[in-house]
């Protein structure tokens, strides 16, 4: 069965559905990734790169992208469980890549948590490769 998918920028009316989706898809997120806080922060920087995917008006996926003038980044690629493996994440990634390309972004980086082999295989299927890097982080504030 073919699924009709619409990708568009996030709207404030999407908030409850996005929070539910992220709580479902990222149950082990640390407290600093609380969905309402993430949304509030993202809406202050490149809000047009927070994309949602709808099927028959129902929110079924998200991607949060950004470009700092040097590299692009993608986070919060999420698909509601009953729509996984139906093209939602692939469509979201294609739109995010297109939007970043329009901004002149030369390269896109994605971080995947260790052990999330399904996500790694998904990104490989889209042409991404594992690079010899170490990811470091520091909480600010």
C-alpha cells in the first residue's frame, strides 16, 4: 500500500504530537533533551529546519536540522512506530538534505548512539558512511 506523505516545517499546533512522538521514539533521552525544551530552543534558531511529516493529516515523523555555516547536522529523526519502514524517515532526510543544500551546506553530519545498529544501517542505505571521528560533548549552563 502506497502511503501519501507531506513534509512541511513545524507549526505550533504540532507541539503535542511532536512531544508524544519524541517521548515514544527516544524514551532514554537525558533530561536536557526534554521535548518541550528542545522545541523552544529550536524555534529560536532556523525554525524552518524543524520538519514534520504527515500522512492524511496525522503527524508521523520529524527531523530537526541545522547549518552553522560550516557543516549541517541532523537530529531527532523519528517515525511513529506504526509508520516505520514506510518511507517516512527517508522522505524527511531527503527534504532536510535539499533544504541544507539550498543554504550552501557542503556536508551533513549525523551522530548515532552506540548500539543503535538499525539507525546506522538506515543512514548507510542513504549513502552515509562511518567516519573515523570521536564525538566529544560538554553541557553548558
